[in-house]
C-alpha cells in the first residue's frame, strides 16, 4: 500500500483501527453484559436528564426552541413525543427541542469533557420511541453512547495550553454522544456505525468556545443542534453513505484535524499525528472500564464549579436556620476564576448567571427550591437578589482556575476543596468545608436522592399520581417492552 510505503520511508505512525473497534463495541454491546451498577447509573442519568428537561419547560429558551422545532417540522405530527408538551414531531426536530431543554438550566451532567447527557439521553429515547425499542435496548444504547463519546472526546480535546489560547469547544465532540445511541437503536452494523462516526467528524464544529467570552445563551441551543445533527447523520448513513470510514485512524485522522498536525504528504492527507491528540484514549479499557460511572451529576442548576459553594451554603442554612435577610457576608474560599461575577446591574444572560457563584448562592437563599424561577429575567434583576449577591465575596486564598479542577477530576484525585464562611447580622458565624459535593462520582447521590430531585425538577409538568407513575416507570425502565408506549408518560 502507498500509505505503508510512506510510513516506512518516513518513519511515520502505522495505520490504526480505532474507529472499527469502537463501532464493533457499540454494535456488540448487550444489556446482559452490562454490570448492574452501570445499568443503575444509566437509569439515574436518564431520570435526571428527563427531570431537568421538564424543569426547563416554561423557560424562554424552551419556548423559543419549541417554536423553532415546530416551524422546522412544518407544524406538529411525527413518530416521537416532545417531553412536557405531549406534541408529536419527527425525531430530528424533537431532538432539537429536547437537546436544548436538557441543557437549558445547566443541571444535567458533567463528564471530563462536556455534558453528554444532553445528547445521549434525548437521542436514545427518541430513537427508541421511533423504532419501538424496549427499555433494555434504551439502557444499552445509553451506555454505548457514553463509552464511545467519552473516549473520542478525551482523544480529541486540546492540550491545556491550546485550550487557553483557542478555547474548549465541548459541543465539537458532543455530536458523537448523539450519533452512537441512534445508530445502535437503528440496528446498524459496525460498518455503518463506522461511517456514521466519519460523517460526525465531517459535521463537527470547530473547537471554539465563543460563549465563554460572550456568555450567550446560544450555548444551550448548541446541544440541541448536535442532537438534531445526530439524527440527520444516522438517517443519511442508513440510506447509504460510502467512503467515510476510519475517520479516527491514521492516516486521515480527525484528531489531527481538530488538534493540529505535524505533517502531510502534500495532498491533504495527515501522515503524522500531533502530540496534541492522545489516540490511546479511543480504545483505552474499552469494555472493562465504564466511564459512564465516572460522570458527575449536578445537584443544582448551575455550572459545575458553582456546585460545591451552593451546596455548602445550603447545608449551613438548613442546619442553622438562617435565610438571605440574616446574612451580613459570605466568603468563598478558594474563589474560582470567572465564577465570582456579581454585577450591580444583575444579569441579562441565563448562562452568565449560571456561571456566577454569588448569584446562585443568593438565588438559593431567596428561594431554596431550585429551578427555572432562579433564572427568570425578573429574578436576575431583582434588587433583593442583587444586594445579597454582592455580599458573597472571595475569601483570602488565591483564585483557582476551573482547569485546575478539571485536572483533578480527570485524574480522579478528588475535587477542589471549598470552605464557606457565613457571617450573620446578629454576629453569629458558621463555616463548612467540602470537596466532592453530592453527585460527584466519589459522593454519588442515592436513588432516593435522585428521585427527590426529580420530584422538584418535574413539578412544572407532572404532579400527584402522574409524577409518581413517571418515577416508578423510569426507575424500572428495563421492564418496558416498547418505549413508544410511554408517549403520554411525560406530558
């Protein structure tokens, strides 16, 4: 082969088979082979993601994306159901809506590389509903989606230095968390899954993170766009796509395109992989180590680096019985870089507010029940919330960077330690410290805690017997013969 000659003459890397290995893993994964604790985690991620999507039902973001989806659908009607509405749409357009809603409150999950739940869960559910698959099929597709997504994401993510200079485009690789569960539930063989991954590489966005500068709420819609694209890609491959295989392999390596490459043969074919990409992640411990159980589930509707501070203040307020009106000052130590925003004029961007420790703490103290009410336009400008927010201040330690926390998270060395000191107007002072908050893999919530959170999250749509029926069904989803039979469950 010409490539082999070039590799031999120039001492290049030899061809790899990563894409096919991942494809065969996804196709061959069986429910019976998945450990019980992995099945349970997949079910709790399913419960949480549906819950946070329902929590977002009445937000401005949800209303806009539902209008967009209906227009793209040419009205209502189709094989799949949009949670919280009871309305039918095509799977493609329902995915646009549900992918956006799943991320709208920033309340789903956090892997080492992004928010896979906002893609994996809506796409798996909609594909299962569309193709009349069982609950066991659904769970298996969710696990396959997480395991393949996370390995691709870890392989293509940029180095720390490149991330500082060019951003970190987590929705660049979100596409793979959308494609894989759909492809599996569409019963594609490994060759077609391989092609679908290749089309995903072709359609992936550039690794930029413009929203991190602008704090635009378009960030939430990006997750819906990737979910929609996952269906479009799967349907294109199902109809027949050729010559798009082995995109994660040398010599034509997507990881080289995303992360930069060191050389080419002059015809545009990547011959040398840059040190930016770590291809060993693609198949590392595949089938023996389940990365889905190393995912963080958020306890609060906020950025992951806000979680611990909010948790500590909440625990102290419950234990000692104080509210926002009682607070003189709250110190967060160590403060987090770009997470201590407290503008005197409040916020116009939901995303900006979700990234603010002072705002989330103030919103929680003013309204201890988490949900969309925290992020209404009125609440983000509420003088009472703003005044309390400005009393949440940085402690004496130097700011920590989210990248430092990510390093600890990925290397499984824990999580950044936080100490919160609350000074009340009556002179009392309370203090608490925590590193791994509820939902961190080292401090995972129990099923009962997930269910309690779901009751809060789903309350804008489900109450009473309908709520309890949904909980019972989702917690035993493996007993359902046809996901399409649940069309009215979440409406």
